[in-house]
């Protein structure tokens, strides 16, 4: 069997970092981890080819070569996934589909031959057995969440190593919390399930052996869901593994209570973690209570963020506007908090209600669902009718986004961050593309960019006040270039 593993195109988004990636001559942030993991579950006799449409085209030659296509996609890839499936069917291929969008919207994809719903470890084996017998059904889904200790190492050999800026791995699935806007528990349940520390070390070995020395993102929805297991098993294993190695650093997503545990923060930094994404969501306690984000209520977010920064972690933040308890005053309050916190990469999104969530069910009963969800909560759209009014929400959103990523505010925020940030030294080797990226940034940001005076001021300030953070300052400046472009309202010209 010859199988194409196809990852549809993701439209330009806040998190695509398209403009920043161009500066370092990369095509996409990371390979499609789900498809590469599924590839490790397929029979050894199958011939496989990965087609990531974010770095290259799906060609007629690819379609003629294959017998079947395995398509995985998120909601944001809806349109591209439909086009890909149509092309595969026109070419006479059997189409097998799985991933988040198919788990929630499979009834919209009539041309798919076989669906693998939920987690592939539980539902794919039966499909493979039935295909072998010539008795495959259309729908395969699991009645329970699988044991992740059976999950194979992703097939990194299918990836063009030159085209991506990072790699991803996954340690855990599931989340014990119940935020009403979040679809994570719908997909993965409330019970926190993990791979073994030995599995993670084997995955890191597989990346190190193929020469990867850059960022590795742990794509867990909450890496610290079980602090005891993290402290006693995973982090000690990674720390031991890193001895004598160089160049690999980690990022992940955590809850805000990481700030309460200085021992855990120190251990994470020692293991190589340098960036954490934190879902703060709102600076309004009434809005946090409304969405059942109880774990965030009553906290001093500014001090929480500063403790993480001082520990050596770059804090990225997720924020949502458009809750029922939000008024137009929320935009100024949120902007002020983000500026004071030094959170350089602040993802501010308009509230959306994914299908199947408690938020969706409530708003549907109230007649306040207005369209399909886009899958991108930072594109200035929403599928709900907000209490403050759609125009008020949209205008406040774009004003906030534009203010946050204006050169003046963004570079002021970087200095605020760098005053607190205490990075741990990392053994790294300078590559040619690092030098190229530095000079391209010098040209685009330091010569022709509207931020040129702020950029040079930041570099000089960092050299004198926090020289160990100089590489981080350049990376965040390049990221800010992308974010400034994305912060333009559809009604504003892109500069």
C-alpha cells in the first residue's frame, strides 16, 4: 500500500509566524506531529510520503503514486481539507481522515471513505485489520481513552529537516479543569494520561540522532497537570539526558499555578525549558468565574508572571475578550496589564464557542450562535452574539491588538520583560542561518522597518543591562515584526 500523509494548508494566523519565518528562511513552524505519530502505527509494508501543504504542493505526481490518502486537520484548515479530499477522490484514492475537525464535524465530509475519530491509538488498529480483510467500515471511534505508553515514536524520517523552525513532542493528554469554552476535555477527557519518561527520552534521542538542535515544543495542553510525576520522573530523566548534549531547548503550555512552585520552575529551567504559554484569559474575575476558569480567580497575575520570568522563563499569554461580563472598559484594562507584565507575545482573541462545548450549548439555547467557528480566535471574528455588541467587541479588539503591537508599546514591553528575565546559559552552536537571520533582521527591522530606532535601542540596552538575554531579544524582535503585521485590522493597510 502506498499512502500519502497529507496535512492541509493553514491560513495566515497570529501563531503561524509567517513573516518571522521568512526572515530565518523557514517555511513552517513545525511538522504535523499527529500524522507523523500515525505513520509510526502503520504497517511496515506500507510505503509512506508526507505532504505538508504548508511547505509544498500536493502534486499530480503524488496523487498518481498513491493508493490512499490519510488526511489530518484542525478546524482552521476546514477549507483546505475539503479541497484536498476532493482532489484525492478525483484521483481515485481511498481517503482516510482523522484529527480534531473530523472528530467534531465528520458529517460535513461526505467524500471521506473512512473516519478515524478520537485518538488513533484506540481506533486505527481495527481499521487496519478490516482493510486487510477488505471489510473496512466508514466510521471507527474508540469507547475509551487509550494508554499512551503504546504510542510509537513519530516518523521523523518522513520530514524535510530544512523547512521547519522547531519540532514537537507530546507527553500527556487530558485536562482536569472544565473551562466552558475549551474543547480539550471533549477530545481527550479529564483524566491526565502520560507517556513514560523512557518514551520521551527515546523521542528526544530520535531527534538528536537526526541532528536536531533547536526548539522542541511539548504540545501538552497542560504539562504540569501532575506535578509530582513531573518532578519525580520526567524532569529528572531529561536533566540526566541533557548531560553532554547541546543546543536543544523546550517550550510548553502550563497553568498559572506554576508560579507557586519555585522548585518546579527551577527544575524545568534546568531541564531546558525556556518558554511557557499560560492561559490567563481575563483580568476580570467575574469573566473567569463565568467561564469556569476557577483556577485563575483571585490571583496577582503581575507577580505570577514576574516570578516565572525571574526563574528564566519567557512567558507567553493567552487572553480572551467578549465574555458576558466584559464591558468596553476591558480593552484598556487588558492593554495596561499586558504592558506592565512584559508579556511580549500576548495572544488576544475574541471569544468563540467550539461545537460541543458547554459554552456552545448554553449560547445555542439562548439563540446566540451566529455562524461556524473559524478555528482562529485571533482573526477578529467570533461565532457568537456578544453581550457588549458585535461592533463594540470588534472595534475594541482591533484597537487593543494594534496598540499592543505598535513598535513603541511592543519594544517598551520587551524592556520590561528583560529587566526581570534571568536566562539559564544554554550550550549552543552557531549555524549559518543564525548569522543570516541576524543580518536580515538588521535590515528589515533596523534599517527599513518603522521600528528601526526602537530595535537599535533595544539591542544596545540589552547588551549593557542583560547581555545573556541578547539572543532572546533578537528572537522576540523578529516575532514582533510578524505580530505587528497581524495586528492590522482588515480595514487598515498592511505596512
